């Protein structure tokens, strides 16, 4: 009888230790999200923006700058221990241009067939200067090295945060010439007949500059994403402080702010847009004056935290041992 007694005792003790430890100190998902988001580094965000905006130009027709940008992105992702995947395609322009979206996948642990898509465009322009001369200086610091930096901090967090749904983080090409990089994803979801399901697309663009000094960000929603935005808002707003964050229901998708969420809204697909907000239009967007000096580090940090909190709530992080 003694061997059986000791076996039962060991099982009881093991159960007690498991219960007392709990899910590694996390009481709920909000607590886990808060801990992950608090680790976002302002210094790292600014380091990404500094290096990315130092590229002479990331205009889609400037091959040298675009190649440098894509390799820099892939290198940063690999340095995190993540896998950078290339979605190469050809743009019909003059002449035809080979480009690519770069993406990172984080498979879901409960319902991997459902997907949260998060994107920011890596290209930039200096308006007519770039269209007349593709090599014209185009730093694109606020528009949109800030969004790229926020996505890179998100990919770092996601590596150690399993989620119920799959999260795909995409660095979109060719936003400045008609949202061509994100349009490829819209066409996929619009024509998708398989088991995959798009939970929501979250787009982030120009979150490093505050024009009215009111320290405010906007999470623009449309259609079915309004309820999602309202659900995600309290925690995201709390973690984004001192910047205030609220939602706007953009009722007319045909008159929406122009960025990579646009085609999703036109096709009736769920999408949100995190940006500086109406009335805060960055005056140097698409110009050679969109330089590192325009970026507000504290505002960028809050925007990156708001993005991460929103995405994690949509994707449902899994508590350890859950």
C-alpha cells in the first residue's frame, strides 16, 4: 500500500503547487495585456524611426531606397527572432516595378483560422518632387516611419504572447500610389471562399505628431468594427496615457481618410484606422520636410501602446497554462 500512498501524495502536492502558482501571476487578460504593453520602448521606437527616415527616399519608384528599406525591415524582424516573409508583386507603372509587402505571422492557439490583420505602409513620397524625380529626398519620418516603428514593437511583443486568433503583421508597400500593397489583401478576403475569417484589419499611419497640442489620437471605425472599437477603447485609452484616445464612427466609407484601410471599408470588410485624427493633419506629409525633427517621441510611444493594446484585445491573448 505504501507505494500507492506516496503516489497519491505526490499527485496531491503537484496539484496544490499548480493551483498556488496560478497563471504565472496574471489574473486576467487585461493584466497580461497591460504588462506586455508597458514594455514598449520609446527609445527603441525612436531608433527605428531614426534609421528608417535616414534612407534617402522610400518612394516606390526609387529602387535603391526601397531595396534598402525592405532589407532593413527584414533584418529587424529577424533580429527579434521572428520570421520575415516576403509577398512580392509587380506594379504596373512606368516602368513596371517589382516591390513587396513584408509580413510576420503569429498563429493562433485556439482558432488559427480566424485572423487579425495589422498593417502600416513602409513607403513614402515627397509629392510632386518624387513623381517627377524618384530619387528626390523623401524621409517619411512621421508618414510613416512612425507606423513602421509601432508595428516592430508589436511584433516583438507578439513573439512572447500567444493569442487565440492568428495575427498577421504586414508592412505594406505602395500606399502612396493607390494603396496597392494592401489592395492585394483586400482582393484575397473579398474573394475568399475557404474557412479563413477576417476578424478585423487594423491600420496605423502617422502617429508621431500632434498638431493641436491636445494630445489626442483617434481610432476610426466603420460598420461592424464600431462595437469592436468601443470594446477595445477603455484599456487602450488607459495604456496610451497621457495621450487621450477615442473612437469615431466614420459613417461614409466613400469619404474616409485615405490610407491602407480604405479598400477594406469599400468592400465592406472589417477595418479600423489608428491615426492623429481629424483636425490634426500633419502639414509636412508627402514632402521633404517630413524629417526626424517633426516626430514627437512621447506621442509616438502612446500611439504604439494604443495600437498594441487594441490588437491584443482583438486577438485575445492566452494566459499561461490556460
